[in-house]
C-alpha cells in the first residue's frame, strides 16, 4: 500500500512536469515558425493546463475505467472553481475586467449543462464523444475570432496570454522538450492510474470516487500553479481565464476521449450527485464574477473553499458510491 501511494505521488509529479515541458516546447516551436502569440496563447497555452486530465482520461478509458475518466472531469472542474479559485481569492481578491471572460462564463455554463444532458442516462457513447470533440474545435475557432476582435480594444486577458508565450528558445531545445514531454506524459499517466486503482481497491473506493478525489485534485495542480502565478503578477484575468478555459476543455475534449475510446455505462452517482455539484459551483462563480463588483473577494473565496472541503469529506465518507 505504501508503495502504491509513493508511485502515485511520483506519477503526479512527473505528469505535471512533463505536461508543462510539452506545452513550453510546443509553444516555443509554434512561435519560431511564425504562428502569432495570440493563436498560441488561445490554443497551446490555454489547453496546456488540461493536458494531464486528457492523458489520464485516455489511460483510464483504455484500461476500462471510464468511471475514473469521467470522475476526473467532474472532479477537476469542481476543484478548479471551489479549491483553486477559492484559495487564490483568499490570497488576493480577483477583479474581472476582460470582455472575453464575460463571454466565456455563460459559455462555460452552457457546456456544463450539455455535460448533464449527455450524462442523463448514465451512459457515455461513441457519437457523444465525437460530438464533444466537434464542439471543442468550434469553441477554439470561436475564441480565436473573438480574441482577434477584442485585441483591437486592448483586452487585458489577451495581452496577458500573449506575454506568456516563450520567446528566444532555439528549435533544438524546444523540440527536445516536446519529445521528452510526449514520452514522459503517457508513462506518468499510466503509473498514476495503475496505482490509483490499487489504492481504491485497498480502501474499497469506487472507480468514480478515485477519479473525483485523488486524481482530480492531482491533475488540477497545473491550474493551481498558473492561477497563483497569475495573481501574484497582478494578472487576475489570466488566473480566472485559466480556470474557465480548463473547465470548458475538460468537458469538451477530456470527456470526449472516454466516449470515443471506451463507450460505457457509468455510475448513476456521476449524474445524480457529482454533476449537480459541478453545476452548482459553476453558477456560484458566474454570480460572483458577473455581479456588480465584477470580482471574487476573500469571503467568496472562503465560501468556495468550504464547499470543496465539504464535498470531499462527503465523498470520503461515502467512498464506495
């Protein structure tokens, strides 16, 4: 058991590290071949924080653990809002000024409701997975178009995203990190999933709960790092934008993967319990971010954090469900 915990932690560390290096190398290569910083920021960098979830979801689906893959999506989205934004807002209140974010928030709610529609019958099918991927491509194209328009108006989020694109990196170094990331990322995901299953079996945890707890929190670490770094640099829109983008990517891309790779019947609790928690914290975020103050203050951050702690405590007390 101790060995499984140790390997799970090692898997998480290398999963997050390799995802970061892969995104760094890919963004540097894209810049070197002439792709604009705006396009890189809205695609490679925006999707980068969801890379661990994508790889874990694919690994779990191929291992026949679709409940774990879907639990990873639902749990990560809950953790992104309630844990990460909760902690970030408690450290420093977040102001939201970007017009792009104010458009993305309702879209996030729409995508979240779509997830509920697809999970309503506790089954995730192949064509549902394909639909999610098609919508994911449409979302990327739409955001690129909106971002180009808002860039002319000096939108804060667009400027912050462009500033994050690496420059001055040689093609050789960038390619090296891409190759290393592509090799280490799937290996780390495999180690993580295999040992999470061992731990789940030891404690009698269901596949769904292991995805909602240990794996969801672990794969959300890049979002936590990005949000904390953003708020420390005064880039509040970037901190919130990473979370909104990650949640949309998780539903459209990450949840689409198990639908395509391993269409399956899901635990009834995914829809009956966890979806409603995800929708609830998403609506809380919208109410805070689009309210009169256009901000998330420390008290609201504390409320989000308490929601997360309460939810995790409930899962642990009912870990076989």
